[in-house]
C-alpha cells in the first residue's frame, strides 16, 4: 500500500463517479444541442492518418490474400472452361450417336416391313460436283451390290445404284436432274413420272395436262410398273401446282418424302425378280393336263 504521504486528490470512486456524470452530461448536450459535432469532425481529421497507418498491415494482408485467391480462381476458371468445352463436345457426340441410333432403329424397322431383302450401308462421301446429286456408299460388288438397286431410308426412296466398285457404290439421288421415278398418286391412282431438278429438296411432275386430278398435299409412291422400284414406296409430296394458261402443261413441284441428303445410314434393296410369262410349273403341267393332244399355236 502506498504511503499516506503520496496520496493526493479525490479517491478512485469519486473520480469514477465524476467521469460517468461528465460523460452522461456530454452525451445529453450533444444529443440535445449538437454542440460537439464540430469537435468530433476535427478529431476525425486529426486521427485519420493514424487510422490509415494502423490499417496498413491489414490492407497488405488483404491484398496478398486477394492476389492468391484471384490467381486460384483464374486457374479454376480456365480449368472449368476447358472442362466445359470437353463436356460440350462429348454432349454433341452423344447427341449425334443418339440420333444415329434412332435412325438405325428406324432403318431396321423399315427393313422388316419391306418384302425384299435389304442391305444396310453408310455414306462415305459426297462427290464435289455442283451439277449432280450423288453419294458414295461403303458397300460394293463384294457385298452383292449391283447397278439398278433401289436405295431407301426409313421413310421412302432416296435414289438408285448407278455404278458399283468392289467395295464402293455410287448412288444417284432422286433429286438429280437426270433421274426419274415412275410414281402414282395414292389418292386416285394417277400414274406419272417424277423427275429431279438438280436442286436439293425439289422434284417435278412433268407433262401433266391442266385438267389432271392432282392436288397439293397428294402423296406420290412408286408405281412398280418399271420392274425396278418396288410398288408402294413413298417418293414425294406435291407441294405446289401452277396452272398457267400460257403453258401447255401444269407446273407441279414436289418435295421428297425421304430425308435425301440428311442421313448417313441407308438401305439398299435387292433387285426385283423379272416377271416370267410362263412359270416353270405352268410349262411342266401344260402337256400333262391333256394327254394325247398336241401343243401348238392356234
């Protein structure tokens, strides 16, 4: 305990009470009359450099932390971008495989519906000839492919084999300007020939009289009268008819029913067997049916 000699002034309790009362008084005066606002502003100006100096270590720490965090975020952003591009490519690949799988299923269903034998082939390339519409398939004479065979997809006729090689074959699409297909209208059985125009997605019915019963939306299927195309295969849909009195024939524009130029997998149908005037059974049975009678031409 300090000697009695060094004790001066009021006691600690008295000083505490004094300063508490003074603080309350200053707060009441400041709240009521706003006398200390200027004093606070002056003190704030004086101690501002000291506050800035005291905040320097924290500012340096925050700057260094932000640098490393920003660097990490930038690296993560680059990694995520690369991952996004890779995932995007895989997604597009999966979508392509999904579409190809759906197309293959449709082709298998179409092959089961068709009465003739069918061979599945894939398009390898498209010749760079602006004046023709042809594609190259990966099946040739080694797979039994012959010129004249019909090529279809899951909807209808795509074209016809016009040239074959040992492991490749050339298909002339129905949109080629030199290609024609005998067809008939499903609605009324009207027979005609649809021809290519050399433009994608466009066919023509030529030499139809003005009064022919044909309408927009009519479905055209193969008639089968040429002995090459099986009857009943969808070929095109009538999309536009112009009956101009200045022309002799009506101008009929059609849209291919099949996805000409849209798919990679196609079906090659076997050639139709030629019709025989006298089947072997009939030839063998005729002389047996009437014994003793000579066979001849009356």
